[in-house]
C-alpha cells in the first residue's frame, strides 16, 4: 500500500535533509520531485497542483526560514497539506435514532461491493451492533447466493426474501424483518453494472427515497486509479453519496485514488479494504495514512490491532520477558502465532516507522508457509532447547531438521530470525509499543 509513493518521497526528503540552506531554488527543486512522485502515483493533476501551490507559499514564509530546522518545517508542511487533501479527520458512520439504521451500498460491478457488505457487517458486529444483510441484486446470476455464503462465513443474519424479485420489495421487506427481529443496522447490497447507466441510477435513487438510508456508501476499487475517482464523482452528483469505501488498497502500490477522491468529490473516505479476509476492513484515518506514506509508521493502528487480536495476559508476560532478557524460542513461536492473527506480516511491518532497525521492515515479504516451517522447527526441539537456545549445537540442529522435515540451513535461519525478532521486539517494547503495552491492564485480581 503506497509503496512506490513512499519510496519516492523518502528519497526526496532525504535529499532535502542534506541541503545546507533552504532557499527558493532548493524549495522549487524539492517540489518538482514531489510533483513527479505524486503524478507517478496517479494522483489527480488538479489535486497535485493545488497541494504544491499551498506548500510553496507556506515553505517560503518567514516563519519557516527563521525556524531552527527549516527543512523539518517543509516536511511538516507537506505532511499537513497531504492530511488536508485526504480529509483531515476520520469520518465516522451516521446512525439513525429509529431502528434499523440503513446503509445503502452502491458501486460498479467488480468493485468488491458484496464482499465489502459482509466485511462492514462483521466490523459492526465486533462493535456491539446487530447488523442484518440483504441483497437487492436480482439481475446477476447467484448474486444473492454469494451474499448468503459471505453472511454465513461472518455469522451475520441475512434476509433472503424467498420468492421476492423486486429490489424495492426486497429492501422494504428486509427493513421490516430487521426491525421485528431487533437488528439495529440493515446493510443493503445493491446491484452494480459494468458502467454507470440510467437504469442503475434510477433503481438506486428509488431505493434511497424509499429507505431513507443514514449512509449511501460508494464502494470503489482503488486499483483502477483515476477511473475510481471519476465514478465516485458521478455517483455523488447523481445519488448524493455520503462516503466512500476503497477496496483492494493493499494491492495498490501507487495510491492515486486514495489521495484524490476526497478532494475531487468532497466525499470522505470512511473505510479501506486491506486484504481479502473478512476482518481486513479498517477505518480510514487521514493522519495515519500520511504517516505511512512519509515513512513515519502507523503505531496507533498497530496497537489497535494488537489490542483486538493479541491475548493481553501473554502480551504483558512477553513485555516482562523482553525486559528481563528471558524471551525464549517457545515465546518466539507463541508470538508468531499471535501476530498471524493480526494479518499478513508484511502489513504489520509496514506500519513501523522507517528509522533505525525498522528502516527496511516494510520491504520484508513473509510467506505463510515460512511461518508454518518456523513453528514446525521449534516444535521439533525439546522443551529444554526451546527454553535455552545456547545448547543447540550442530548435532542437535541435524536432529531438529530431520524431525521437522527441513534442512540444517533452515534451522539456522530460524535461530537467526529468533535473534532478530528478539532484538526488534525488545526495542519496540522499550520505545514505541511499550507505551501501547502499558495500556493493556489486567483485570483486578488476575494473576500473571
């Protein structure tokens, strides 16, 4: 996510930092490089122009030139203006006072609308809401069945509407059923098209009038870049959308749609899809996204993931072991298992700030099968070896390799990764994540 833009901007700012003085020539050269980086990332041309005009005026101000670190001031200005372009504050969902609140999901066919409906339902359920799903797509073969499969996977009730073939009748019957059953949210997955046409717009417009939804959420595919921005603009002009959910952002190394859509349409990005799994939907925080783009990391999101997925008692115990230098291979294996619950490892590493030992963390690619091999190797060790890695000599490494169906080289690599992770986690525990772990308090009366 944003990998290409992140690399390019970091090079620009690295060059800026070694400049002896900040003058008009240096500012212009820096902004030329930033412009190229943004255009290569497929950011809308008007957005790029307005962003750079603002930065240029502010970077040439007297306050910047008189500051102790003018270069850092320029980077801060770029950061602040990128946040402004993205919408500054996270845009939260609006709920109605009457049950159920209706969320109308709209978008082109293939944007991931049906899957996103299931993801949003799961996200709401995790926050103590009681959502229900319904599909009004009576045209695409098996569209309603697809949502039923997703609803079963995320364990969310669905209104099937057997025998009903009218989208309006389906939606109104689902709303009544949701109210009768005590569901506080109804998510309506509408039909899509390969392109915007009158029939599609008329149908969604009629659904909007009939249902009076609290949110009309456009689901847009980030991978199609400026086409997503154009469709978002047209949907908003004709339907009055209230927000955007960007899908497939994990596969978009450029990020042009994310950096353009709010500024062009005036509509906030509310969520972003960062993977295929149903729990990989995140609130879109502009400030955190810009921090990732500029290589400053996204520690807050990482801590939130940890709080949701990681066992608190184990986290506190690991924190203690890292401080006392008693973190063992057994702990290493358990931590890999815990971290795997948070999502793909490269995504987690990508949230770390690109400084010090984390400098190249976001570029590390870790495959799932490699993690399985690591667990198999550690499982093939004796309890004594797992607790004390120093006794693992050449003979023991051969035995561990045979027992795990791997090679001695792979065993050596696991031990090396253990040392590296131990060092990294100790640094994180002492600095950035240590503050987050301090928030993980055990309930009164519980014991370590």
